[in-house]
């Protein structure tokens, strides 16, 4: 795996389970969790923006039932 500069989410605080993001040289966004750092999800900035917008709008709230 290429070396990336990972940035911890500001919402993670001092919690043990944190989300980290990194920008890849090709413009992709890499996402990982602190409890499984070898599992990395790759997405595009537009897809991540749409996902976050959907979360904020409650589009996935029905999945939590």
C-alpha cells in the first residue's frame, strides 16, 4: 500500500474507534478505521460528498431500524 498522509476526523475526538481520510495522488479519497487500518475504502470526492449529504439529509435513517 502506498504511504498516505492520514487525517483523523475531528468528530473522533479521543475515541478509540476513529475514521481517517487521506488524499491519493490520483485525486481519490481513501478512508479507513483505526480498528482495522489495513482495510481501506477508495472513493471519489464527488461520491463522498454525495454520501455525506445523504447522511445529513437522513436518506439512510431507515437502515438503522
